[in-house]
């Protein structure tokens, strides 16, 4: 059984008798500012509705997402998180051959376990038929593709393309969502777990071409977005100022972390575009992970992930006090040898 990083955090804390609030969880890339301020009062106001069925929660969210992304709401399919949506796509939308450009989100490999694994830097090797899965930016490295090259690759293919954009809102990269009206083979996966910090409510969406959205909508189960998830998502999306502050903070803190960690012996940090950083380690990553965990800092061990060569870790970009706590520990760990 695989666990999400958050479940991993709670399991670790239960086993060690820790208060989870005291652990610096850098294993998952959740917005360091947390949910937008309007989310909590919106949830509180909606509590009286939990005794009723969700009604049109999904459709209401699709309308807001379409407006936010600048596309027709008819091209948006909301659901119970990116995880639920990618497995839904694998279950009812595509059962043919598939290929994943690695590295990529682990859930993509779970949904398409027999997919070919392709290198990111050689588009000529990407097959023209079957489902192709791309990430923008990649997880766990945070590296990105040229939007121009990506669009060219999608347009040249006969088969469908799934673009995972779970972390794109933390970046300045162009989203593929706006291409759905022009590229009939395009499917874009978006999550509201990370940027909107709504991971516990399980809400996400697909943006697709008209042909694909009609195909998927016919097979969608009813009531895939619960009342509280729909209310929270709409409140989060309405707060543009919170989104701007988040991007500014992540950009500043990512640069600060890169500067502070440069030159540490046995730690090579790879610049990335997302709200996390990927680093290669000069010693077994499992030992590094455990060393930090003893100090109540939870990292992500990336060693052995498809597309990741050698020993590697990932850590989230957080607020300055949290980042200072991590940097102090990293200097102790990697300078001590």
C-alpha cells in the first residue's frame, strides 16, 4: 500500500508519540501560507449543508475554474482530487498503451503501471501513438519544459496527451489549459491540493478538448465534489491577492534556499521552478532522511524513483523561519561529514 506524504507524517508521529504540529514537514509541497483567509469562514458557513447531497457543487466549481483559466466551463471536469481524476482517466478514459516522461508524480505510475518510461530530453523518442504523460513542472525535480516545445510535441501526436500541472501555479510557466480549445488530443490535470492548500478536502479538475470532455463526462460518477470541498475551492480561487503573495514568497524563498545551501559538502541542489527543491546527496538518502527525522524535520527520499538516478532528496520551500530551521540542520548534517 502506498501512502501520501501527509499520511506518512501522521503515521510517523503516532509511532513516535510526537505532536505532528511540531514536525517541520518538508516532504510535501503545500502552500507555505496555508489556505486563503476566506476559506475557513466559507467552510464554517457551509456546515449546515453537510446533511444534504452536494447538488451542483461540481458544476459550480467548473464555472469558477473556467473563468479563472480563461476557457469555457464546458471544457472543465471537477473531481475528488488529482489522484481520483487520474485513476478515473485510467479506468474509463484510456486503457491502451501509454508512456510517461520521467521523472513524474508517483500516482501517474500507479494509474498507468505498464507505461513505458521515457527520458525528458529526447522528444524524438516519444511515441506518436498511445497516451503520452508529461509533467510541467516535473515532480520531484521541479524542472520544466519549454511551452513551445511541449505544444509542438502535443500537436504532432496522433494519441492523447495528459499534462500534469499540479504545481504550475507556483511558477510563471504558461499553462497548457488555454490550448484545450485548439488541440483535440489534450488533457490537462490540475490539483487544488498544493497551491490552494486544500489537500485534505480532495478537489481537482481536468481541462480537456471538447471531444475528450464529452467522453469523460458521460462516464463520471455523480457527486464527485462534496459540499465543503466545493465551497472551500471557490473561496480559495476568489482570493487573487493570496495567490500573488504565495508566488512572491515562494520565488523569494526558493532563491534564498539555493543561495544558503550552495557549497555544502555532499549536497547538490538542482534549481527548479516549483515550490520545492531537489538535491542529490553524496551519501545514502535513506540515512539523510533519518538524520533529519531525528530532528523532527521530514524530507522526501527520492532514491529509486523512476527517472531519478543516484541518491536524492526533495524538500519543500516554506516560510523564512521554517527555511532557516532546515538550513541550520542541513549545515550541521552536510558539513559534519
